[in-house]
């Protein structure tokens, strides 16, 4: 292997980049350079599932993005956490594993993403999975990515199920199986009691191969182009500006915000926008113009003092012991996230996929450790969070400057399409109805958010605009398809170029029905086979 010359260069070691690095180097001869702007993923908070709370509160391993002030959200800015570390967001997220709905992939294919129907993508979901329920028609059991079903040791979760049944909802054994609509145990990317991130599942095993080179703290500056062909990457590592050359392809896996930034800095994007910054347009494409994210609100009730095992666990001495047990042995209560339910509802007969996801909490938004005589116990709470799954509103990603270290501008567009508020309002009412079922009476105190006087549709809408935040599922800024508003073809190649692909959540045409980390793994698994020219056959039984 010649120094600084590789078959493939992958920019970004997040969920997609780690999968690609693994799959493309499996043959032992194909050479790959993987560049990551963040650092190693060896911090204990990453390894231990309950460490995510500390990472989030301290904004560790985070790019620090924020959506700009949104006029339909009362002029609020909203944080947009994205992982900056090996494993990317899979190293800091809540670990939820949700594939989405078969109707999502039928919609993708119907709208121009040919070859991405459910029968086409199912083999790639299965290839990644090591599901604790074992392999069957719908699930994979031998893949590298650990997936477990969890019910925390809290009676609240059984009574949430009872509340769902009394409100007319179905209980499922597996929301990632044959059907999705209903309530079921949550599934998390955890293996042997530790976070199963893209880095731990895919990258670290591959780093033993001599044909894979990984560089951390490596900030990409631009794609090196020979005409319209991508031939390498210019990047910064420490105090050096370096170049690396790709004999076959450059693959962007920097994520929904960073991949479009690198394209635009390299002259690939909306021509008029590039000219504003003195960038000569090389290929005029609608890069960054299809930004979407899931909006949601928490409905919270106070919880009586004596019903929460999680709050008992957060006594400082108990939590410290539990954390050490989890880190050293992958055992104990710190290996279990404090949410045990996943739920999806469709209340529109014209939709082929769920329109609302429900998330759950057995604790308040920001629980903190406590200790007698030093810090009092926090006021306990529990809640349910309706999530708008398929917004019609669209935002965009714009350059802030030509400096690659300057974070891009995120123009959200939330609630700019009037139907989105109506759908989330519907989700609020369904969620509230479930939360008020008799099965939850013994846990439920006063409604603390929204306050009890928020009753009318007008008041609820005003509260939603004041409190809505994202579920951290951005996608779609380099969508694949065949129409004029797409950036990639269905092989994930950047249109109008050669030797250049984007493989990450920005390639998604629109949002799937749930958390998007599982679909990103699938896109990378399938993308690797597009690159190698050896696709798995569709599964006709799907």
C-alpha cells in the first residue's frame, strides 16, 4: 500500500462509516482510510448504558449543533445533538433500535428510490443483527450488532401495558418483526451489558486488519476533484494539512449536517448559495434542501414518593457501585436504560405507516444523583412523549462560511406545513388518554407539564410550540432517488460526479417510522454491497 493512497476513503466514523470500513475491508486486500473528526470511544460513559445521561447533560462528544430560531416554535433555538467520536451518534444516543415500517420503504421505492423496497432492505437489517430473540424470517441472530429487549425492574412498565390495552391498543412481541403498530418492549443496541455502538460492533474488530487505516481528530476540508471525478480528501490532523488519494471512491459518511457541508465546500450544491461564498459551482444539486427531523413533546405527571426503583438506584453510593459493576463486568442495574416501552400508532386510515411514536419515561426529564444529608431526592415524575413521525415541513442546511470548522446553519422549518401541528395535537390527545387510564392511578399525581389549566386545543397548541424539541433524528439532506429534488441516485452516487457517494442518514428520502439509527445501519450494509457490486437477493416472503 502506497502512503496516502487507498482504494476508498471514508469521511466520518459514525454509524454508517464504521459499517462501511468493516465490510469493505473484509477481503483483506481492499485498502480503506477512515477519517473521524472526533476522538476515541474509550470513555466509561460510552461503554455503560446509563452513562448516556452524563454525556447528554455535559454535552460530551457532541458537535454542538443548534437549529436556528424557528418562527413557528416561538422563536426558540433547539439543540441538535450529534456524536463527534468513533461510532458517531451511536456512541452517545439512547440506543433505541427501531427499523421503521415496511410502508416506509415502499414509499421510498414508489418515489424513486428503486431497489430500496422492504424486500430489498430486509436482508441487510438481518445481516447486522444479533437479536436476543434469535433469527427467524424477520430477524437476524448472528450479526455483530447486539440488540436486546428490556423491561426495567419497575412495576410501572407492566401497568403501562395494561393502560395501553384498556385504551384499545395492541400488545406486540416484537415491533421490529412482522408488524409494528402497537405496544411492545423496547429494544436497545446493547451486548453483554455494554453499549453496542457502530464502533464496538463493526469498527474495532476491523481495526486489526492491516488494510484499514483509521485517523481520529481528522477534520475534512474538502473533496479533491479532477473535473467531476472525486480523487481524494484534503484534511487537517493536528497542525498539519494533509491530502489522501482514493483510487476507487470517496465516500461521505459524515452525517446529515457534515456531509452536505463538505459537498458544498467542494463546489457541489445549490449554485446560487455557493456563489454567495465565492465557491465556483462544479455540480448544481439541491444539497441540504430536504432537512427533516422528528418533533415531540413530553407529557409529565408527578410520581408518588415510594414507587420508583430508578430514583432509589440514583442514590450516589448505589449508582457508583452499579456503574462500576456495569463497566467491569457488564452486569447490574446500570446496564438497563430507564425506559422499557416502544409504541407506534396510526390514526389515519390513508397512511400505510404509523403517524405517531410514543416514548416513555419512568423519571423526570433531568434526574440527578442524591444522598441523604448532602443532596435531597429529586421530585419524581413519569411521562409519555408523542413523536410526529412523518412531518411535511422541510428545513435546510446552509453554509456559514468557507471555513470547514464553522458549523453549518440549520434552518428548521418546523410546523411550516399546517398539517404537522394537527397530527401532533392528535398524538398528544392519544398519549394523554393512555396516561390517564386507571391502571396508572397509583403512580399518577398532578400533571406538571403541561399544567392542569392547559385544556383547549388552542392552549395545547401554544404549549406544543413552547415545549416541542426534536427526538434527534435528522435526515434527508442528500436524498437518493430519480427526481429533480434528489442529490444521489439509488446506488448512493452523487449525481453529476464520478467516484463519489454519500452513505449516511442524509441519503434517506424522508423519515422512517421511529428512531433512525437502525435504518442507517441498513443503508450502510446495503451501500457496502452497492460499492462492491454484489447485492443480496430480495426476500420475497417479506
